[in-house]
């Protein structure tokens, strides 16, 4: 609720708790991205063909409402 409250202009009820929670979230996200980039992406690249990767990229971009950068 802290982020929603901040977005609506409210003050934080407990700044130190918010900071600790935000820091923990950022660290978790960083660990996940590191694992994904070091483990998952190399497996995907090894298993999928060069034609499949852009197709998957286009689908992922479309789900997020983004344009896929074409070469």
C-alpha cells in the first residue's frame, strides 16, 4: 500500500520499513535478472533457432504493448 499511497500523494507511515522493503525488492529483482541472463538466456539461445528468437521477441513485445525493434 505504500507505493499506492505515495502515488496518491500520501506520506509514508513508516519510512524505514518502506526503505528496507524497497531495498529487499531491488536486491531480489537484481538476483533474478542475473540468473535469467546467465542461465536462462544461454539455454534459450542454444535451443532455439535464429528465426524463432525474433518471433518470440515480437510476441513478448506485443503482450507488453511495445514495438519490437526490427533490424
